C-alpha cells in the first residue's frame, strides 16, 4: 500500500504536465497560424465550390452543448483545391458547383461572390 502512495504523486504530476503541455502547444499553433495568415497577402481568385462539410463536437459530459465548424472546399482555375473554415451563415449561402470570386488570406476565408 505504501508503494501506491509513493507513486501516485509522481503519476499525477506527470499527467498534469502532459495536459498542460498539450494546451500550451495547441494555443501556440493557433497563434502561429494566425500570425502567418496576417502576414499573407489578401487574394481574390476565380474558384468553384467543390464540397462542403460540417464538423460537430459535443461538449464533455453534456449531451446538449457542443459546437459546429463549417468548411467548404474550393477549386481554383489552376486545379488546386483548398478547404477553408467559415461561419454558419456563409456556409449556408454556398452551394456545391457555385462559381465566383473567392477572397482569402492564407488559410482565412474572407468571402465568396458568385458570378
């Protein structure tokens, strides 16, 4: 029984450090991507909406709360494709097959105007 009480604080501290490290790493990656987007030029290109998808995540321990992320994949005239995250309103206004002017900055969606 004494062994368990000797090892538990070490395991608890290691798990705390691991969780804290994952949180800090996630925040750092998000800030790094935001800075990269801020430094990228704002571009507007001809594009077609190829597909749309939603990513729903349920809250921990609560079946009634969660959040949804909305994504659309665009194909530009060169044939390259990019998936950009957007808000639900913009997502709802897009239809697969729409053609128009896509505005973006790095991985940040700025808007889409149908032509």
